[in-house]
C-alpha cells in the first residue's frame, strides 16, 4: 500500500511543490488537490490490479516457445487496464495525447508500481524515456506514426544497446544499419539483456536500436540510433527474432531477451553518428526512474518488516519487565527499521525535488532558472540511480533480517524483493559507471565548477565544506594522476549522496509537522547510523591523494566529524 500521507507531506509541506507548479505556465492548473486526486487513484489502481500479481510473476514467470514469449497469468489484462486508464500518458504533452501533468506525479506512480510489483513494472518502465527520445530527435513522419502510441502506452518500447561482446562498452557495438533507397534502413545484429524485447502484452513493440551506418567511425562516435518496430506499418511482422529469454536471479515476471535483427526494417532517429546523444535522453530518464524504483522497493521491504515486527513476540526487550515482547521493542530491530525509513524519507525528498527540477529545466520562463535546474538534474541523477539502487538491495536485505529465519523462506515475500532489487545496481549503467560518470565527466570535466556551484547553493555545513575542499583537491590531483578518479569515484558518489541526504533531512526538519515521532525517529537514525559514513568515505579518498594535497583538506575533513547535520 502506497504511503500517501508521507508522499503528500513531502510534496506539499517539505518541497512546496504546488507553489513550484504555479510558477510554470505549463502546470498553472495543477494544485495540491489535483495532485492528491491523481495519486490517490494511482494508489487504488496499483493496490487492486498490480500488487496481487507480485507472487505469480515470480513463481510462474515468463515462458518462451519458438520465439514467442508469454507473460505470467494476469499480467496482460493488468497492462491493458493500465494503458486504457491513461496512466502511461500522465506527463506526456497534451498535443501527443498525454495529460500534461508534472513529471513528479509520474515518478511517484512508478515508485508505487515498483514497490508493488517490480517485474510487471519493467514493461512500461521505458515508455517515457522512449517518448522523450522520439519527441526530441524523431522525424515528423516517425513522430506522427509512433509517438501517440508510445505516449498512450498502447505500444511498448525497448532500449537495445548491449551486445554479447560489448557489455557497458558501447563503443564495441557491431550491429549494422544499411540505408535503403526509400529512406529506411536494414538493421542486422544481435542484442542481449533486452527487457521486454518480446511479449504478448501489446500488439507492437518499438525497439530503439544502436547500430552503425556504413563507413561510420569506430567507437562510440560512430553509433546511430534507429527505430525498428516488431510489426511494420503494413501489418507484416518485421525480421526481429527473439532467440531466448534469460533465467535470472529475480524479476521472473519480466522477459529479458536475446534479440536478433535479420536485416530488419527501421528508420533513423536523430543525426547520423550521434545516436548516443539521442539515446541519452532515454537513458537519463530511466536513471531517475531507477532511483525511484529503489525507494519503492525499499519502502515495500520496510512495510513488510514493520508489519511483522508489530506482531512477532520474542524474548524480553531491555526496558521491559516481562516478556516476550514485540520485536519492534528491541533496539536491534528499531535500528534496522528507523535506518531504512531515514533512507526512504530522504530519498523521496531528493528524487521528488529532481523530478520537479526536470519541469523547471524545460518550462520555466527564466533562462537562469532553467540552467540552474538542468545543472541539478545533470549532477544529481547518477547519484540517485546509484545510491538508492544500492540501498534498495542492502536495505531490503536488512529488512529480511527482521524476520529471522522466516525471511529466508518464500512464504513472507521479503526474499523476492531482495532478489528483484539486485538488478537495479546493474542496469541503466552499473553503479560503478554512474560514479565514474559523475566524477570524471560531470565534476572534473569543468574543473569542478558545476558541482562546487551546486554545493555552494546548499546551506553551509562542515560536511558540505569538506566535500567542496575534497572536490578541489581531486581536480588538482587528477591533473598528474589520471587513474586516481577511477579509484575513488564510488566513495565520492557516496559522500555526495550523504551531503544531499543531509540537505533533504534539513528540509524535512524545517517543515511544519515534522517534529513528531514519525519524523523524529528516522531523523535521529539518519544522524546516528547513516551520516557517519561520510567521514569514512572522505578518509578513503584522502588516503589516495598525494600527501601535499591531502594535508590541505585534512583540517576541513576533521571538522566534518561532528554529529550535526
């Protein structure tokens, strides 16, 4: 069940989202009442239609037979109800058949969906990214033919990047696209790990495929993007063949396919040899959604663990006179539950704020406001993807611990969340790649100017200042040691995530109504059990720096080691 009271408190009281919507002409008609109505209906739909399919998706899974994929029982009917009710089009433009609502409402919807049934949610999970990619880079003819179907969700979409020899190294992609006299291309090659590459949920699937035109340069600069439908406009089946589906650790309700393109008909999206530029529109949207998936999965795990702790009695709690007591009274269990809630609450502030900034970046009438919002989204998105997919897995595992031995058996459902959550640390760019992207391409590339400017806009505290000093030190040290950033990128991303979480908890603390046990207990857990990691991460970075540079940041780093946030 979605935590609507918590969600609306963060949107309305912490982030003042309605006031932000009123500042954007595109959303001037969106207010708190409308947002609540949308989210309330979303919660009802998810609870009644999607949650009941969670276990059958895992236990029955998808089946493969001679190139055809059948989804688990109930999945197809639920998806038909989903798109026919208009949920995929929530934040798509009105001119494309969408509802034109703020991006954060769509994000919250997918947070709910992931927490209810991650496997099912994989099917529509790439729709908005495909929509944005085609809207920004597709030709008028392609948009006319495909954009309304993608916006509505009547047709699903995939993102076909990876090949067997080229996991995350897209520069090694070998798939080819041969231009035809009629303006189409013939795409040939094999792609792996394609979520929803084949299924019976919809009549058509729109594949967005990275491939090379003849005489294209080697490496990533020679990649172009192509739209290759499962079913061609004349109704014939395209030559896209599903060779198999993978047997996976989790997400059994989502088919992960090997697709072979045998001179399949397609059309170019965007400019030749600039396919990654077009694809990154889709990938960045997916990365924010993965961060929100992490929060949804962690909240689902927390809810199960919290409910169990409120009914299971074991031993005598330390302050109790007579046991056995509810395990929720035991400090070890309270620590687990409050710590995960600290991540959930702070994560919602950060992801919702980022979704709000996406709309500011696109719709605000002031160019400087648009630029500031875009800077936030660019720098923070990889942090959200990595930090909250990490926490979804480790936090769900901690919640499993609340159940003791019962958590390890299927009956309680918590072990499925742990298995399903693990993949989010891998897809849409592994978390190590997110960290490298953050530090090398987004921080060091401009000498730290963008990130330092973002941090300077946050309220000053010692950890923020220590991270700013560390950033400046890394900029200097990387000039003579180009390998250094790769060694410390993970630690740098985690340190930044913790500074951002501290900012999020400051925002919560400043909101009316936050000084209650509901918010005070996870706030204390954040301060006590989460935030001290910052000092460890900074120490790891510092020990990799040259002594002269390390000495310069030692004083500020030591000052960061207090208990305030």
